[in-house]
C-alpha cells in the first residue's frame, strides 16, 4: 500500500516516483507504535516482537497490517470433512462442512482433510444443528491413525470433550477425566469452539463465546486434525478459517 501511495501519474500519463517538493505529505491512519514494528519488518528485520505481544496488541497489529496490505500473519486453514476419511455410515454435505451419521446406532469419527499447522494458535467451531434423543457429541482433535469406527477419545490417537444433557467429561485412550467440569450439551444451537495452541501443546474449549478451560497438554509436535464423533442422527456444522478469540476479553 505504501509503495502504491508513493507513485503518482506523470505529466505524460506515465508513472514517476513521488518527491517531497512536488507532492504533499501522505497521511496513514495507523497506530504509530504498530507502524514502527511493521516498518521494521518491511525492512527485513526479524518478526521476533510479534511473539511478545498480548492478544489485544496482536489483534490491533494484525488490523493495521491488513490496512497496509501486508501479508504478515498466518491465515487460518479452512477445514472440510470428506467421506473418504470416515467409515461408510457417515454423510458429508454442504461442501464438506456438515456432518451426520447415515445409519442409526453407528459410531463415527471424522477427521478434517487438512492438518492443523504445527505452530501458532488455531480455532474452529462446531455448531450443533440437531441432536435428537440426547445422544452425546464428542469434539476435539485426532492423529491420522485414529480409528474411524470408534468414538473420538476411545484410542490413544484422539482427544475429545464428550457431553450430553446429563454429563460431560474429557476423553483420551478410553479414559475419562474432568467429569462435569465443562458445560453439558444443550442441543440445537450450541456453539462449541475448539482452541488448539501448538506452541504450548495445549487444547482448550469455548462454549457460546465463553472460554471454558484447557482439556489436554502434551500435544506439541504431533500432527493433528480437527475431529468429532456423533451417534445416530445428530448433525454438526463445522466453521473453520476463524481468528482465535481473545481469552482476556472473555474473562
């Protein structure tokens, strides 16, 4: 953006470099402290200062970087869920973002088609479209070797929050923990946010925009995929490509 603003039409209709004598000063509506950081990065200096920003300052810097048309921050991947990554009972619709089970009484674990980046913090949401008969839902992450015919968290390759209207707990390797610490499933309209910090190896949840807490640690260095399980005719819609919410603002 700055490069474009410093070039002006010449008298002959071509482009000539701007100079301070013939053109007025250029105003940029950018926080001066943010501009100093962005200018240093544009000059080729290290991006190390980005690692020490608070969530609020990082978001403010990202907005200014977008305004200046600097491709500075990693874009969140868009996860879709394909039938080939599930068993024969799964039904994937709406360009791979809506999932249900096609055979009543059958378990499924479905993985996203794109692994979570190995660094940074990443966030996506599972929107409960329909959950009849109080069947439990399980939302979390899994390695590629997670068994698709099991429920998420039954083997050593998946981590999940499991809930229905009567109970909630976290699951990994068929072991349950944090029983009734997290909210229970409320049915249609519930929005479950999955928050994975690969730098720290931690895995947390949000419920309707409210931060719940951490589920698991020890995930650093693993190749993980967004994953979830439903039973019977429960329907979940997945929203990905989202910016991680500010934990400090939700507190």
